[in-house]
């Protein structure tokens, strides 16, 4: 299992890297547009952090251009690159050919049949937008769980995205997600629980330990 940060802001990614338990970065065209610089520049800055896997989403609409864009992204991100590819006919065709040299993640799936096709095409990952799926079709966690059953025994792993709380993150894992990608504000809450903080306050107020000299 890996936890990724969903961002195109190098400053956020750097803080997440310093956490020590965040294993990579996922981006999308909207996040890259919001960074206010050319996508090539942002991708290069994220790659320089060397956090692990770096997911980049293709915006080309046909297979030929997808291949060109993929190779441009590969030149920037190198072996960190994972291609996010939309679940359209041309996208599945691109996965079939590109996955032989670059790991691929079919993104924004909303049906079990799409998950099956993605796996058969050679996708290493599929991205399920949990919260968005709940809003659009009723139950994103149930969809994730159904996909996990269909993909059981395959080499395709499920990346849960569109997570709006730490509770939803936990539920996604319990429903079959292999990995999580979270925006910085949600990522930062995973370590926090009010009862843990209260326990620490009790230990520190009534206990003792090695005294550190303050210089």
C-alpha cells in the first residue's frame, strides 16, 4: 500500500516528502493549470523532488498524440512517471501499447466493466474517484468494492482518489483500495486523533522522562 499526495504545488509536495511516509505525487490537468506555470515546468519541479512515482495525465484525444505526449512526459519525469489515461476508446488502445514501457493508470472509471477492460489492456493502476462517484451514481465505496472483487488475482491495483476525509480514506482501504491519493489538507489529518492528543497531554503533564538541556 502507498499513500500519494494529489497536488501540482511543489511546495506542498516538499512538505509531504518530509513527512517520510508519502510515496509519490499524483497530478491532473486541473491541478497543473492551477499551478500558474507551464505543465512542463511544474512536472520538472515535481520530478526533482524524487519522491517516488509521479502520475501525469494525458490530455491528448487520439492515440497518436497520446503516444507523443507520453514520450514528452517520460523525458521530463524519467522512471518516476506513471501515465494517467482517460477511459475512452483511444485511451484503452494507448494503454495496451504504452503499458509495455511506461506504467499506466486508467483514471476516472465509473463502472466495473471499465475496470475489467483497463486491466485486460495492461493497466498497472486504475483510479476510482470515490467521493465524486458517490455524488454521481450513489455509492463510491460500493463501486470500489465491486471493482476490487473483479480485479482480485490480477496485476491491476486500485488507487482511491477524490477522498474528502480521513474516514473516507480508511473506508476506501477497507473496501479494497490498494493505494490512496489525497490532497494536502486531508493528508495532514491522517496522523491526528483527538484521543491520541489527549493521551499525550496526560502522559506529559503527569509523567517524566529524560530531561533535554535547552541551549
